[in-house]
């Protein structure tokens, strides 16, 4: 005990003797002149006048009243330079005269829309992903935004969850690399924040993608060990990249809502990972803790603050109750000061105290936003995100072919933009029909309704407007009979050489609040597909989606399937680039596509049972399998076809043994055996054969995207150390345990070749 006290005293003396930074001195002085109410006001975040993001919102006059009282630390949802400048001027004239943060959901581009995040992940190209975030940051900063609610790094294993579209898929290692790239893109790679850079906000912390049954906002039931190994690495990678802020998630974990979960926010994020930025709640998350059954608004607000949540989004829990909780001794003023300091530090790092208007530059807006160069970048990005799921040789198409472009998504520009596209240019996105018709002789027909059920279609198309716009009257749906639409499409198909069926999901069918129990093509679209198939014409299914879909019937009946996701501003042209062979597809899945929704949750890096059964094997009694379906996905993690073919040689190691403090190189030779140059994503997986805790059957621990000219070979090397073989054991220690490891390399998670490495 005496030694501990001496160490503690030494630490305190060292801290006392350490010179304070210029930022610390500035904030010390600022806070010394702030009232308690003004400090609490810095912890309060509201949506901008006219922007509605949740059913519980404040009236515009209440927002402005709080702003004039100096009781807002930031505003989110504004996307208008004049409005933001006005709000900043009011903030500087009010209370302590502290400038505002301006946040916005910049998820996959800003005014220039890039492919949705799940699509971007299928590029496996970290430079590309960083570049898209860099362009998004430049555009956002030019429109007055200095804080973006991105990246969303939640790992998801259940395609029923609509927000799977916003993340990087099911793998924690790949998710971590994507998180790192996006933080670098938004904030840059050094500590300073330039006027064309913004603060990143990593969400949703934590484990939101593990929502039970894929139902949004649902509870999460995971062990700490499974959480740390299977879900937490992307959040950690973002912290290592220097992310400025995190957003707490809606779900509970271990019986404690995430927004008041001390283990998540303090023990892991701050103490273990060294994060020193600020944490904001998701919209109304503090108020929702009341519904979780934890306490009234005053109780949950106090507990959230004490757990490390710094900023309250839209609940008014902090601004409405913290002063009373302080008076009653439930919290300390030091708790408020700590949170206030973190918000002020973020504003200092943004340079807002030196120039509160540094992000308001009309000239920069004109030069930086939705430029031809940015749209070219959007097209280039989309090309790398189109996953060829099936091809019997029909693709690429001849530009001389007569093409019938049919389906309810053929001319839907907003479907190209996808969910969470905040761009004012959504309706200018290049549609599938536009892109294809620029290349080939093409006809077009709508072909079918979205759903057979008109009420469901109206809800899907316009339900969001009904929630947030009082008195909204939805335009009529099903204005033409389904039979007439199909007849028109069939007539166009009979006159064509090839049919391109454009089907799938519109943006409101995925994203937040869009969980689905049925994840196949909707009934009306299936009816159209059957009618088109009856013409006997060659058929290509162009699939627009934000999640894995069940496609067993389509895989059996279509000549080719190209999954294009929601590909962004230039999506239609990028799709045409691939369909007609100007670009050789290279994207590979980052989520497993199930055969049946009953397989969910489904993911490649699962554990073995005590009675394992081969994934592709038929039913067998008393082993872990289904009676009516094989265990395997339809398309596995890492899968994607090309217009060329590749052959993998044997996996070799520079040494069959490796000491714990050593390293080895795993190598494979990949040969392009086709007639076209191509880009192949080579994937390395490991398996710890025996460990003190169970480990997955395979774990991705490396990947490289390599260009291989036709007929040539490339040797691909992966350097491995103990860290690449490590995991969190039962005691949550990051360890590499000596023993044998399978080292496997291949084109996807199923088709791998391997060898054994012994760690000494």
C-alpha cells in the first residue's frame, strides 16, 4: 500500500509540474467565466430548425430560444449556409459567446453521392474508401458542416437488420480497416483539422449490429468475449486512427443501455483504448433509457453523464435535469466540467474559437461541391463495388445488342442514391436506364409494381414523409394495372436480344427502421421476372439492394446476376461500364448471402459445434444442421466473379515455425488463366486449431487487391506476427497462444488452400 501511495503521489506531482498546453490554458480561462447553466448548455445538441430526425422533436421557436439563451452546444441537420451563419451569430452573441458545432449525417458522400457503405466495403480498396470520405469531408466543410455522423462501423451478421447497409459487413478485421480509412478520410492523417476536414463521429457505440432477430433498436445479447472478438475491433481501429467523437447506440448490453454503460464508454473506450474525444448520444437515446426501465429522465440523465456520455442529442435530459441532480448530490460539478471540457476541446481543435465562420465560404462551396471531378470519382468508386454473383457467359454484353431494360428500378434515380443520401442532387443520379441507353440500343418499361399490396407499397414509399411531415398526402400508387405493366415489359423483351431486369429494394426498404422478415425479391417483381423468363430471352438480373437477399430461385433461372447495391450519383453509367465490358468486375461480398431467411444470423467466421456438419452436406440426424436446407450460404463471404479466371497455387511459409516474438511470410502464386486483365482480391484466413477458448473456423487476417494481366502470375505475400494470430481470451486478454495454426489463402472464405504454422 505504501508503494502504491508513493507512485500515486509521484504521478500527481508529475501532472502538477507538466506545463499546460495552449488549448488547456484557453479552456481553463473560458470555463472559469462560464456559469453552470452555460456549461450544461454545451452538452445539449438539437436538430436544426426545419430538420426532423425523430418523432420527438422541438418546435423551431424552442430551438431558437435555447440558442439565444446559450443553451446549445451544437446543431445538426442544417445544410444551408445562410441559416448556419445566422445560428452561429446568435450563439456568439448569447451566453458565454461560444461557437456551435454543426453536424450532419454524411454517410456515403455529401452532395456527390457515393455507393452506400456496404457497397463500398465490397471494393476491399482502402485507398478508394478513404478517398470517398475525403471528398465527402471537402464537400461537407464547404457547406458549413464541421462534424459528420460517420463512419458507421457496426458489425452485422443478420440481413434482416436494415442498417446493415450503413456498415462494412460481417467481418471485424475488414471492418477495422474500413473504419480506419474513413476516419483518415474525414479528419486527415495528422492531429490538425484543416478547413476542408471535419470531425468524424464513430457509430453506433456499441454492438448495435448485434440486435436480436435483426429488429432495429432491439436488445443485444453477447458475452464480453464474443463482443471483443467479433464486434469491437472496428470501434478500436477508429480510436487508433484518432477519431474525434463517438455516438452511443440505442441498444442495451448486459442489462445496461449503451448510453449509460460505464464498461463500454469508460473501461474499454477511454481506459483501454485511450480515446480522449467526446461521446454524443444518438437522437433521443437518453430519453429512451426511461423506456428501457432504468428510471425517470432525471435518473437516466445523471447516470449517463457519470458513465461518460458527454452530449445529449434531442432528449433535453441534461439541460433539463442536471442542475437539479447537482443540487441533490446525485452528480458532481466535476462531472459536468469534464463533459463540457471535451466539447470545448473539439471546438478548439476545429479552430472555431479563432474563426467561428471558417467553414462558411461561399466561394469554396462553388468550387468544391458536386463538381465534375467529384462525379467522375463517384463513377470510379461505383465500378469497384459491383459484385458479379452469376454469369453463364452472357456477360459482358455486346454494344450492338438490342436491350430491353425493364423493372420498377430501371428509371429510379433516388434508388441509385440509396438510404441516408442527404444530397440535394438525388434526383439527378444517373439511372440504370440512362447509363445503359448511352451505350446500347435500348428500350425501357416499368414492368411491375414494387409490391402486390398497394398499402404496403404506399407505406414503404411514403411512410417516412407521413411520420415527419404533418398532413402529408401520399401520391397514389398502382395507378396502372400490374397486368398492363407486365404486358408492356414482355412486348419490349420480345423485340430485344437481351433482357436486363432491374429489381430489388428502394432506399426506404433498407436503412434505419427498415427491418424485414422476408428478404427475397417482392412478389410483384417475382411475377414480372417469371413473365420475362417465359419469353425465352437471355436474362440479366441487375439487383439494387442495401442488404443480402435470398436469391435461390433467381440464381437457378437467371443467365447472370449483377449486384449493384445503390451505386450513387453516377451509378447507371458505372453499371453500364461493367455490363458492356469496359470494366472487368472485381468486387467481392463482405456479407454472406443466405439461401433462406431461417438461416439468419449467418456468417462465415462462426464457431464449430461439438457435432459439426459440412456446410454443403445434406441433412443428417444428430449433427448440427437443418432438415430442409444445407448450412452453407448461397454466396459466401469474400465471393465475387470476374470476366477472367484465376488459379491459386499452394500456400507456402517462409518458415514452418514462428517464435512468439517473430514473424513469417505466407505466400501464394495467383495466375490469371483467362483472356482479360483483372483485379483479384486475395484473402488470408487463419484458424487456431487448439486454444484455451473456442475460436472461429476461419478468421480473415489479411487481404490484398492485385492487378494481374491476362496469362500472367503474381506472387502475393502476407507478413504474419503473433498479433495477427491473437484473440481476446476468456479473461479479455489479447493473446497469441502457442500451438498450430492453419494459414489459408483463397479467392473467398470457402475456396481456400492452406498449410500449418507452429507458434513456439
